[in-house]
């Protein structure tokens, strides 16, 4: 079985407290060889690092989700970078902009986003970007910041249009696809995915959210990434094995520090 990577999940969430070890075992049995558990609150980074430290095949990120940008104390880029020294920390974020929900003032989101970009630039760890209903501002900030010094990154749980996809790819970013791509009403997204080079795609669950078909509406978990991978392989007219091999190669090319945890 060719290894898959769940490049974005939230194993620290309360949804998984009762059966975290069991779902990790299910992921292994399903061919998921590595999981990235993602930080949404910098103040809780130590909890996420602790979960990753208990398992050889789990790594993590540090950062603050845009929903939390107004509630979390603004953290300087240097502090994020210092926390990212830990050997289990392979990425910065998730960060970005979310204009769909009114959970944080836009200016606070932008300030937090730029601090995370600077941390990514300092560490050269990939920036994990959340973008919802904020395509124009997301692309503009990334492009403006890239002129001040390059940094690697990806747009996670990609649901945007072709313009953000192209601009992200032009900056050298990767595109990560969640179970949304399997939904019947996601044809526009699937059309955009077909324009993304296979060597720039990653796959994720965003668990416990966004369970793919045939589990839509249920709690998502890393083992379900196989369903999204199968859907994308069919969409792109490649074998499931070839898709798994390529997206795993892509993951380790981007998340270079994760190789040390294999």
C-alpha cells in the first residue's frame, strides 16, 4: 500500500479526546503514514507539540487561526519562530484571512497573518494559509510579502477560484485539497483542481470537519483521507497508487523538516 499523508488535521480537538489512539491506528491501517496536527491557537501550541511528540509519524504546526486573531494575544514573529525550533514543528499556522465568519476584526486578522508570514520567512517552514471569501486580500498580502523575502507555503482546504490558485502557484505555493472536493455540489472546485499541476497538490482531511463522501455529515478523521485521494485520482485520470505516491512526494518536498520524523 502506497503511503498517504493527511497534511492537515486537528488531533488536539475535544472531538478526539476519547479515541485519539484508536483513530491514529485506523489511519495507519488505511495507509496514512503521516499526519500533521495543526495549531489554531498559539497559546495552546505546547499541547499540540505534546500530541505529536507521542507518535513517530505525527508532526505539527504552531500558529493562530484567523478566527482566533482577535482573542489571542498578538504574537511576534520571533516568538512563533522560537516555538517552531522544536523538532516536531514542521509548519507555521494555520493563519490567513476569513471574511465568511465575523469572528475576528479584519485588521487583527491581517496583522496576525503578516506576523506568521515573517515567522515563515525566518524559519523557512511552510506557511499554512486559510483563505475563505478573502481571495483578493490573501493573494495581495502574500505577493507583497514575498517581495520582502521569500517563504514556502500552501493554501489549505482550497475552495477558492482560479485566480487565487494561479497566483498561489506563481509564488511557488502548493494547493491542499480536502473532502469538499468529493461533494456533489463542488464541480466548480473540481474544475479548478484540474488546472493545478499534480506535483503541486497535497491532500488533507481538516478533521474533525468536512468528512468526504461517503462519510459526509459525520465526524471526520485522518483515515478518511483515502476517499478524497481516490476521488482526486479519478478526477485527474491517474491511478490511486500514483496519486498517493506523487502527493506524498510533494508533501516531503514542501515540509522538508517532516522527513526527520519518518
